[in-house]
C-alpha cells in the first residue's frame, strides 16, 4: 500500500496561521460535499477519515460523541424567526405570570396543596416556541403527539387561559378537582380531564420510552398499510433529572435502529432536579450528548443565547469554549444567577485573552448573558433543524434556568423545585422582569392577567394555533367506525373440546389467529410479545403473519425451511419487542390509544409472562389506565403452581392482586376455552363497539385438559365473574353439600376434589367457576356503598348467585389468599380460602400444588374439615381421609419465609 508523502516533515508543529489555513481547506472540502452530495456520502467520508486516522494509530478521544460546549447551530446557519418576537414575549410573560399565580393562589387558599412554578419557568420558551410554530393540532389531518413535563402543567393551563378556554375561576381551582367542577388536575391526567390531556407524564421516565414506542408504532402502522401518517410527529418535553430513570434511556437505541425521524426529544436542561444539581460535579449536557449520540441520535445543543454569539466570534483561540467546558454544572448553576462582577471574575478572569473579550462590556451586560433555552430564536432554529432531520431521532438539549427570572423566589436555587409562595417583593421583581402592567396595590391578590379578545396578543395566539390545526393541549377521539368480528369465531369454544386436551394458551393463540384473519379486525389487531412467543406457542404466527422489522429481513433465517421460520418483514404484523416489558407496555399504550391519534382503532394483545407483568411494569399499567388505553394484557403461564421447574422468580401468585387496585382494569383468570372466548368477545364489544375506557388483564395457562361445554346461557355470568359449572352428582346427603369455587390453573384440582368428595366421601359437590374475583369484589363493594348511602338493601351478584345454595364454600385459586378473601364477607356461609401465599419453588406441578395446599386432596380436606366443624360429619371421617391420602399436619407452611 502506498502512503502519500506529507508535504511537511512530521516533526514540525504547525503554527496558528498554518492551522487556520488547514482548517479552512478541510472545512471547505467538507462543506462542498455536504452541499453537493447526499448525507450518506458525508458520513462515508467522515468514517473513511476516522478509519484512516485509526489505521495510523491516532486515537480520537470521545470519538465524535461530544462536541464543544456551544450551540450546535452556529449563528451564520440560523434562519430568521418566523414569528413576532415582541408579541410572543408579551404572551410568554403573561403565561408565566399566570402559571405562577395559579400555584401561589392555590397554596394561599389551601396551604400545602402544592404545585410547581420553577419548572415551567425554565421550560416556557421550549413549550411556547413549539406550540406557536411546530406542534400540529387536531384539525390537521395528522395531529402530533406531545408529552409535556408533567409538573410544568400550570404553564399549559395558563396558555389555555389566555386562549379563553379556561375561566379565571378554573385557574383559581388548580388542584381542587373535588371541591370544584372546573378544578384543574395537578398533572396531565386524561382520566380526570378527558378533553384536554392525552398522556399522563408525571411518573418520571415513562414518557420518554412511551414517546419512542409511539413514534415506532406510527411507522409500523404505516408499513402495515393501516395508516398514512408520514408527517405525524412525536414530541417529548422531558427533564434532565428525569433522564436518571432507567426507562428514560433504556430504549434509545430502538429509536435510532428504527430510524424514527418522526421523534423529537426536548430535554429541559436546567441542570437541576428536585434536591439539587443533576450532575453537580460533572456536565450533564455533555453526558447526554455522548449518551444520545452513542445511541445513534442526532443531537442539537442550545446552550447560549444570542448575546454570546459576539463573544464566541471574538474568541479566536477557543479560550472561552475551553473555560466553559472546564466548569462543572454546580458552578454553571451558581453563575447563572451571579452578578456581573462575579461572572467577569470567574468566567473571564485570570486569562488576558478572556478578560479582553469583555473589557468593553459593563457588568450589567455580562450579567444579562443568558441561556439558549430562553432565547426563542435559538430554540426555533433547533426545532426547525430537528424536524428537518432525516433518517433518525433527534434530541434537543436546551440549557435553561430553573425558576427563570424569579429572583429570590427560587431562581436557580436548590430549593427552586418547591417554591410555591411569593412574597410581595418577590411578586414585584417577577412582575418587573416580565414587564406586566399590574399595579403594586393589586399584587397582594396575585391577580391573573389576560389579554382581551380584541387584543393583538389574543389574535396572535389564535392565529398561530389555527395555522397549526387547533388549540393544544386537546384530546379527541378520532376513530369512530367499528364492526365486531364474526361471532362464529367465539361460538366454537362454547362447545368444549370433547376428549381433546387443550390449554387456554392454545385457545388464545387460535382466537388471535382467527381475529387476525377476520374481515373486520385484520387491520386492527396488533400482537405484542417480549421474546416469549415460543413459550406461548405463538411462534406459529411468525411465518404466517410476519414479524415487523423496519428494514425487512436482510439475511436468510437459519430455520428458513421449517414451517414456523423466523420471518421478519417490513409489513410484518407481530411486534416481537425483544426482552423489554417496559417497551412492550409502551407499545401497548401507544396502540391502545391510537383512536385519539388516528382515525383507526388499533387493538393490542400484549402477551407476556404473567410474573413480569403487573409487578414488573405496574407503573406503566397505571399510566395506561390513566391514558384510557384499551386492549388486552395477556398474562401467560399464570399461577404459582402451573409452571413446574421455574421456581421463585417466575411463579406468579400475585398479579391478580396487583390488578385488583387498578380501577378500570377488567381482570379475569379463566380456566376454560369458553370463558376465554366469552371474555375476549365481550372485551371487544365494550372497548371498541361501545367505547368504554376499560382494558383487560386475562391470565392463560399451558396446562392442557379437556375443555367442557359451556353451561347454557352462561355468558353473562362468566363476564360478571361467577357461574355454576357443575352440579353435584349425589342426590342423597343433600344437606352435606359443599360448594367449591375454582378458577384458572387450579380448576383442574377443584374438579378432581369433587370426584374425591363425591366418590370417596359421599358428599355432594357443586362447582362454581370464578372467572374474576375483581369483578365480584367491585360489584359487591358498589352494592354495599349504595345500600349504605341510600339506605337500600340490594343484593349483590355474589349473594344472588350463592344466596340460597348452602352453607359451606371453599375457594381455591393459584393466587394469594387475599384475592378470594376480598369477597369473603359477602359469601353466604362458611368460607375457606386456599391459595398460594409464599415464595414459589422449582419442582413438579403436583409437588407444588401439594406444597401450597391447593391440590385436590387439600381442597377436599378443607371441605371435610368445614363440614365437620358444622357438626355434620364425624371427626373420624376427616382423620381417615388424612391418613388415606398420606397428608401431614406438620408439613412446612408454604407461606413461611
Ligand atoms: C417516578 C418518579 N419519581 C419521583 C418523582 C418526583 N419528582 C417530581 S419532579 C422531580 C424532579 C424532576 O427533575 P427534572 O426532571 O430535572 O425536572 P425539572 O423540574 O428540573 O425541570 C421528582 C423527583 C416523580 N414524579 N416520578
Ligand atoms: Mg431539571
């Protein structure tokens, strides 16, 4: 290989002039390529140069990950601002004042009611430039999606107030949702303000990952031919402290791998979180730059306002850049509110070049040097570059000041997050900073300030939003049309399976396949799986429907010749998310709310290992409930004893207990094919045909057994949670009758227990299938409430079903005892509950059921013991049973730890 000769001997160190000439030549060449050739060519050349340097043993520190601590967009590349900066400044000031006033007023009325002022003060320009010039509303064919920093909500309410969407009363009722009809939610909660908020965003870390999967869903729906949403963008306004959450950054590489150029993160880098600096001893923005760039994102930094441009222009030696770069965030935070003299000393002092830069500047001028995130021109240019960027996601890192312009009321102070009260002097300072015409003697009341409807400001607000498709925040339902799938799909399961042994997992997969082929649903159903398809037998869907892959399949799969080969396709239907329950749940929320983003309903079926559902991503489930997401969560291989071998970490005996606390989650633990079919059909009807904002959690099992025929007309009771599955065979000894309540995985044991009791002990048994303890509990709870408040004596559903049936009821489920115990007080008789409290173990299913005391013999024993305690059978009958079945009274307590 021939190496070109250097024109200059290697040992010679070029002087500054030579360096400048060299730099210019390289820059000119690069700019020529950028202007004349496609972006890929630029990347190619840069890579080639980097590789050449590497070949020659030259290491590049930070390898392209971190750039200088200056704005990414140089002044000479800036575009003119498209708006009226003066009007906007007046509008922004009024919004910031009102956002402060609503929190202060609320806390005056109810001490300790809370709220945040300083966060919005830092985010104001970011939100406002976006809402004035970028984010599309509902009248646009494809509305954008925006996740706002949740605790900056007062700023959005204040904007809506200026738009005359909220009254002064409403603004005065911030955080008083119960006392006042027009009370405003503390944070974005679509459940509480359904026409306003679209996504809850205040649980730190959920919004960033949701935004990524939302943007990905848009791409997926487009590739599947379901929607045409090319210009629909996802904006996520996030906090720098929020990036601490693993969920915030855990999915960054998905966004670049999937080329999500419809996604913009805007991180409000006020360098602070709740307690203090985010990275006091380091530099958080540089850290983010490396993190995001390393994950393949395009990074745009907006650090310094326009006043700095002159300084950087004069800073030919790069000394200022170096000086700032050497400062840690704790110092930058302090200097952001320091006086001009201090800044002159600490930022420019000790170096004649730096001192010279500001020698003709007054201290006041130095003090007014601002942060880029508060300069609308800089912010606009960053957003414009972000939306124009092709081929991948963009993050805008905007440096801001927490409590901006609040002076002693928390500006850049470590307690800024908690500021809720301004005294009169602080109000005066803030008013003066904002230049608002509010008289001193009015300040005591912290009055709201609003422009009249015939003002320039109001017209400007209206006009800018009209141009972008209507006011925001706003939540509307766009999807309207829905036809139920062919009812025949569900009918066949009501007939039972004869002698064929079938697992509910298999039934689920079959129903899903049928729905994916159904005329009405085939372009709506979205299967989501986090690397568990084979466990659930869902791999059969791979070859049939394809796995979605943005770039198709670039390789021949190793199993190409098999029937169920790994079939990745650009228009694949299955979202095989890999091992990320958080990502999968984010896909679920995006799909489950598609009816508010597009004109199409999308029906997610998210199937996961039940242990890694409710408890692993419980906060996402809560967010889905708040977001009014619809769809089916399918907990696979559910139950503590249904999964042999896997042991403590896999065996789930609590997910239904966790589900109990989610108000609109319909939780079912079906045992049979007919139940599963009825529940899914009803779910589709309620969520999509009837537009109810509920969602479903259904557990399924891999245990195969013959599926019984559904008792006549049992549909309604299956849905309500309880129906009689089998009547007793024995007719004599009627008074000894026992009622067994079984569900899910241990129903098989319950049926065996019936045989034992009837055949061995001559005790008649009725079996009831409890498909949902949650549904039973909620009905009874609500009936009791009505009876209490209205003085009525209505019967609840449990009482209606079991009221006249008998005196002994034994419940057995594969879940903790607290689940059936939730309905104990309404069961009309002696109620014994068997369940699986305690840590799981790795062993066989039969060993587990014996250990947890939920197998047939323990269920039968519970029945006999209860009957004996009523005085209806002799003790010897029970003792004989224990002996015959080799049961030990001193066995280990499974709940002990
Ligand atoms: C999961 C979670 N943990 C804790 C909180 C409480 N919390 C609310 S705001 C906040 C600090 C946020 O800092 P940052 O993201 O930097 O936002 P800033 O207010 O500085 O803009 C914390 C810890 C929360 N809302 N969610
Ligand atoms: Mg912060």
